[in-house]
């Protein structure tokens, strides 16, 4: 072709689109007029977008930091002014999502969600089929109002306990739980950030935003069909690995003792009279920091008797919890955990006696009425992620000793001193039961996977305020659904109300906000602004029209749905929505398609993160507890995605005529 090549609509008589467009008339256009060549601003913006996508996929840098780097790059290169770049921080979408986090935090803190989940699971009984149905419907419904990650973290301990009692492999239940949480994102406007992002994109372009229940008809069908897929195909798609060392249910402390082969990793050391540690504190010993050796507990003689010598010395003994300030005395016996080589080096350095001639270490040496062990799972927003136990000073911070780190897909033992923690890691901790139970209160960091009584103690701090939280949530939903208030105003009013009524403390309200998500959204919005400003959105929209427009509007919507789905498997659903929404809106306007239909397709596709464990924090959360493999998600998620795609393509033209 000669000259500059552009593409666009060519209606028979003029350049204006109307409802009688001819889909076959999308053609290449040649002219010798103004050039559509890439400008420097276009190239810069495209480089920034590609770089951001690569960083999202590789996770070399935290996603919220990537968003801020995008903002900085667009300002420094002159693509955007500083006012344009920071406009996202005052966006109604960012404000709405932030205040909704506070409302969700109140629902959790009052125990309202837990009460509902307990009653629902009692109804389900022990039948695997009925349990999957009830579990998915309940999670899909409650996820319309609170965070999907929060729902999974709330339900996991109960599901693990139920699997234990009903003898159902937990791997058969946790993936349906995760998929239902993902599908809950299609149930209401506030269910997930991509829905709010799509709605704001419509409003900013001059269209009516989505209503609270705009997503609900499609969401209900997707949830029902997804449940049917799990029930009908689950037995073939979901793994069942009873013969491996996979944890299939919630272990008792005694079972954890055997599972982690603790006797092989535990040794006894005696503090000799000539040891430099006599009179020193546990912190002074630097056993953990210098030798990677953990003191589980200390046995000490209280009274002396020459008549009844025992293996611990003479007289009665007591068991002490090793705190950093505990002073060691002569003849103290330290029960330590660590590699034999490390323990031997520590013993030689401090002149400690290795007591190898005593009876084997048994469960009762580690687990008592006061001391115990439990597994804790790191949550997606945990402040521990990316840090080592040494950097965290885990022992002094939580008064607990980490005996082991278990990571999905990693068979070899992880170094407790130098290994940075990752999402989905399971820590085997040992210490006083009260300190283990205290982790349950740290809802943003841990999911305690212990015995039922461990899950019930200290979980909720405002149980008497549950009815108030329920009334506030219902009032917010009614105000949004009947257009009494805008989404932003209703969420602000509800957030203030739960704080003023004592449903959540102001400190917990701030902690309940996922600041990383808010910064991601606010920081990535300028990229959308830049794409529009430099003309890339129009260029990409025209490209999609050129590629798919000749096949009809449904082909365009299907293409955008699949593009968003691919993006959400490798990056966050929020990032996918932020990148695709402006392109989808411009495509809809160029081709005369209903923008509501197109943006709903994008929002729904952003929730279809079924195919990989890294596609969503929900998947990462259940991967470790269910000990799934990477391909398990693709195997079970592919039919879910296919069915969701078909239903969306059928229902969208009915809900939003094209």
C-alpha cells in the first residue's frame, strides 16, 4: 500500500455511525492526508504500559509500587501533567472501594459473617455434593458484599474442620470455595473493584453508571452454572491424593508432630557448669540468628534431691517458655530444633552437652496443656510477606518459635533464617496456646489452621455489635440499589456509621483498608488517561474494530472478554480492568455497540481468574492448604471459564441490547 494507512468506519454515505451500520464495511483506508504515525508520546506511553505489564507478571516489584512508578514515568516524560497524574487519588472509585473495605472489616470483626457461615455449614451436613452446593452458593452470595479474599480466609478453617469430620479430602472442597469466591465478583456492583472501575468509566464518559444489581442476573447464572460444573465434573477434575504427604484435613497437634517428623529435628542440650551461657539470656545466646537453632522450651530443676536422680538432673523440673529475657542456669536442659550440624556447632561454641542417651523425644515433650504447635497460613495482605523470620524478629514479636516453613511445590527444607516469606506459606509454630490463639486476632496476617477451639477463641472483638453491622450493611445496599445515595456517598456514610456505633475501632478501620489495592488503582488510572490523551486508545480501538468488527458486535465483545481473561490470569483483576476498560469503551463508541454490554463483559472477565494459582490471592490462599499443583487450577478452571464465557455471550445481548 502507498501512503499512510489508517483504519476506521466507512459507511456508505457519510462518516457518521448509526444503528443501521454494515459490519462488512470496516475496511482499511488509505489517504495522503494527516499522518497517523506513532508520536513520541505514543511510544513512551506504550513502553510504560508494556513495562508495567511485565512487572505485574514477573512480580519483580510489588504491584502497588509498579503503579506509582507508572505515575512517575508519565509525569517525568511529559506525557501527563502532575494534576492529571494524581487525579486518580481523588477518584470516586478509589474512595468507594476504600470505604467499602471498612464496612467489610466491621462485618468480619463483629463475627456477622462467621455466624452465617457456621449455620450454613451445619445445613450442608457431610455429603460432598451437598457441601459443595451449599458452600459455593453461600460464598457466592456473601461475596457480593465483602471481599472475596476475606470470605475465603473466613471459611477455610471451617471447611478444613468439616472435611476432617466428614472424611472428605480437603482438596475436593477448597477449589470450589475459591472458584465461588471468584464468581461472587459478578454478583453486585461492590463485589469487586473491576465492577466499580467499569461503572466509573461509563459515568466519566457521560453514560449512566451500573446500578447495584446490574450484575446480579448474569452473576446468579454464572454462580449456578459454576456450581453445576463442580458438582457434575468435580470428581473427575479435582485431585484426591490420599497416598502422599499432602495435608488433606485439619491436623491435630499430635498429627502435626508426626507429619513434620519433629523427633528427627529435635535435640536436647544441657547447659554445663563451665558454659559461657550460664547467667546469660536467651537473646545473648544468638542460637537462632547465628546457628539457625530454635529453643522450643527449657527444662529446669526447681528442687534438688540426691536420693532420686533423674535424666534432667536431681529433683523436680518445670518447663519454661524461652523468651528473649529468660536467663539460663547451670544444668538447664534446652529442647532445640534445627539441623544436626547446626546444633552440634552451637553446642561446641557454647560448651553445651548434647544429651543423646535419653529416651526419644515424644509428643508430650512438645505439646502440653500450656504449650502446643499449630500451622498458620500467611494471608495475601500479610505484612510478613517478603521478609525473613530474622528481619521480623518473629520470636520476640509473637512469643512463638517457628519450627518449619512449608511452601507449595517445594520439597526441600527451607532455611528459617534466610528464607523470605511468600503468600501461601504455612508456618509451623510452637509456644503457649494463648500466644497461638492470639494470632487469630491478627486477621490481616494469619489464618490459624488449628483445632476448632483454637479457631473460636479471640477471633472476634465486637460480637455484640453484629445486629448493628447488619442493619448498616442493609441500609447501604438499599441506599445504593434505589438510588437514594450514590455509591461513594453510601459507602462513606456506612463506613462512618460502623465506626461511630462501635462495630469497629478506628485503628482497625484503618487496618482493614487494603492500601495496596487503592494505590494500585489510583496509580494505574493515569495510564488510562495517558492512553486516551496520546491517541493510543483510539488506535487500539480501531485495531480491534479492524480485526473483529467485520464478524459482528458479538465477536468484538468476545475478543475483549478473552483479552481481559488472559490479562487477569497473569496480572491482578484490578490491573486488567484498568488497562482494558478505556480501550473497550472507545471500541464500543467507534463501532456503535452498547458501552454497557462491552464494559460488563470486561468486568465479568476480570473475575474469571480460574486458570492459574497466581491469578488471584484467593487461589494462592487455597493452593497451600489444599496442596494443589499448578495444573490443577487449569484442569478444573478451564471448564468453568468455558461455561462462563458461553453464558456471558448469550445473556449480555439480552440484558444490554447491542
